[in-house]
């Protein structure tokens, strides 16, 4: 296996920007690619801000920060990924978009380049299908926010070679992350458990069993969870929960994964959670998260 | 905080050891609390009390008080301190109301429990209340996915701890607290809900069979 030195990240949104920070912090040369220049701009600002804080808190030296930023480039041109040894994609959660990207990347990147997908709901095998190097595609599911969360759920597609998976695993560890091995199954581990659990919470509210605040308190005090499910749903966004439900229910037909009627009504009413100022709880829209 | 008296029928799951709540009881209290496995049988209606609390297991309050036409409700409430199997009881008390429960009884019971350092979540008389109803399908799924090889037990536990900040993963939690107890609770809920997610997972059935043979879990 060729040593990984240069890492491409596709998609400079919420996840891509964070993953690029992880790679830069670990000492890799990073090329961040997005078709949208505004996303790249936003990612650049976030990255500089994040590294400035890291230096301030003594988690990174100024020299390391300068080196990381010097080796970090942004582009709207796919051809600029030609020197990458590994590419992690975090573009829109859409099978056609991801497949199109991997097929185009296959033409641009050298033969040895490993492709990793950060998909939450799609199949790694399906994303890899037809890209031209199905044996070199792995699932690498980071958690939000990627720059703070260590966990990465790693999976192989049906055609992924064992050597590539092993190389991707070593790469993940070299990124300073904690990989866990799972399967190319809907939602991997986290979302497989979380999405239907959260739906059950919504059904409990809909059935009038308890108020959101009582459910959150029960979970936090009874189980020691840091966040209650209603708080978490408001943070993730109720519209996102609907999308997750549609993706999982479409594949598994598990009734627990079907979007509960109350969830759909709340989204229809514009109660999307924190981002709209109201979900299961109400929020002061000017308040900073975590404040 | 209202004064309260305790009728202890023995083997309370909510208060297996000394607790400030037990120490704070006095004779002739305004609230009467029935504790222990015989709480439901010992219960007597008494309109002179501000509230009467009956400790519940997996059963419903309606099985104690009777119910009809959705019009049930009085000064009698149900409660249980949440606890998984042999694990220590948490500080969370699920306080069970019926459609027409007295608001004054709920307020007094809440103050009394909070006065003893406990936290209270109010819920209706649903099978499994809040937590067992939400958690048992998750536990069964985790056990099933372990059998299907989704991940090793360690990786599954680690994923939920690192990814969601849970203090403990599902497999280690169930094995620490007794998988056979999970079997009993989820089976009781299965009777009401009837969906496969409440049906005891294979590993829970095995643990129950082994416990029944007296060879532990
Ligand atoms: N948000 C989360 O909590 C989370 C967590 C884990 C994984 N994921 C997964 O990560 C991926 C990205 O999610 P996100 O929340 O960061 O999305 P996002 O909408 O914030 O960002 C997506 C970015 O991709 C860019 N993009 C879209 N199509 C592109 C293309 N063909 N080429 C280049 N750039 C393109 C967009 O311009 C945008 O900047 C999805 O697969 C999602 O399922 C999300």
C-alpha cells in the first residue's frame, strides 16, 4: 500500500469542513473541494477560527498551526484532487450525486487512491457501484462535529478488498480517530439504534404518555445520558429526522423507522427544532448554542 | 413538603437499601406510601389522605385501583424508581397518573419525592411507563444485532458511548445488571404491545433459561 500523505475532502459543508480540520491537524496535506465557493469560504473561516482556539488552549503549537494551514488548500476544481492518496467524500446525501462524484474522481486520481464515504444512510456497496474501483471504496462515518468527536464507524462494501479496508483503518487511526468496525448496513451502529429510538420518543409524546421535558429528564437522570432525546432531536433538526426516517424505512421497512405522524405535522408547521426557534422546546433564536 | 407514612410490604425494588426517603417517614402522614412487592395487594382507598402512592413493578396502576371508561383517577398514584435489573436504583422516579388523578395529589407526591433528593417524571399508566417502554426495544435490537454480527460487543458499546455520550453501552449494561431480568421486563411489555421489538431477544431467552436452571447468567 502506498503511504497516505495527501488527503482530499469533497464537500465543504458541516461534515467536510470538520473532517478537513481532522486531517490537517494530523499532519496531512489537505485539499478541500466543493462546487460551491461559498461553502469553501465558510470552511476556511471555521478552520482558522478552530486552529486559533486550539493554539490559545495549548492544544496545538503555533508552528504546527502554521504548517497545517500552509498544507491546506481549497478548490472548486476536481482536477486539483489528482495528487490525493485518500479522498473522503462528504457531499450531499444523495446516491446519484455520490456515485457521479466517485466516477469522476476515479478518472482524476491515481490508481492507488482510496475513496471513503461519510454517508449516514446510503449503502457503501451502492455508492461504490460502477465507479471503476469498487475494491478501493470504504465507509468512514464520522460524527458531528467531526473535529471534536473521535468515533468513526468503518465498513466495507461487498467488493471492498481486505487490504484496502486495513489501510483505511490504519489511516483512520493516523488521523487520531477511534475506528469501530461495522457492516454496510443501514445506519451502521449509531443511527441504526438512534433513529427508531427517537421515533419511539415522538410516538410516546403523541400518545400523551409524557411531556417532552419529563421524557428528557427520565432519560438523563434514569440512564445518565448527557442529552435528552427531545433536546437531541431539536438539535439535529426535525426535518433531518424525517429524511433519516425515509431513508431507513425505505430500506428496512421496520415500522419503528417510519416517521411518526406528529413528526411530520411539526415539520409542516415549521417547528424544526433549534434552527427555527421551536421544536419540542422553544429557543431564543439569538442565543448561541451551548450558551 | 407534606408529611408521609410508609407501609412496607417487603422487597421494595425502589428502596432496597437505606435512603433519606425511608428515614423521612413518620406516623399519620398526609401522604401514604405503599412499598414493596405486596404494595398493590395492601392498598386500600382512603379519601382522607392528600395522596396515596403505590409502588409498581411491570404492572399498571389500573390493576390496583381498577379502571373503567377512561374515567379512573383519584388521590392514588403509582410510582417506581427506575432501575435496570440488579443495577442500583437511579434517582429518577416515574410518577404514574390516571386520566382523572387529583392535581393536588400529584403536586404533593412530587414535592415529597423531590424533598428526598429524587427527581420526578410524570407519565400516564402505560405499560413500561416512560423508560422501559423506550429502552426495551433498544436493548432487544442491540442483542439481536450482536447475534447478526453488526459489530463486536465491545465495538457496539464503544460506539454508543463515544457517539452519543452514553455512560455505558447496551451489552455491558445488560450483562452487568442481569440479562434474565431484561427478559422478564420485555416479556411483560410484549404482552401489551405485541410488536416484535418487545419480544425477548434470543440472548435474553437463553439467559432466562440458564437463570431458571440455577446456573446464573
Ligand atoms: N450532518 C451530520 O450530522 C452528518 C453526520 C455524519 C455524516 N453525515 C453525512 O455527511 C455528508 C455531508 O453532510 P453535511 O451535513 O456536511 O452536508 P452539507 O449540506 O452541510 O454539505 C454538503 C456540501 O457538499 C457540497 N456538494 C454537494 N454536491 C457536491 C459535489 N458533487 N461535488 C462537490 N461538492 C458538493 C455542497 O456544496 C455542500 O457544501 C452526507 O453524506 C451526510 O449524510 C452528516
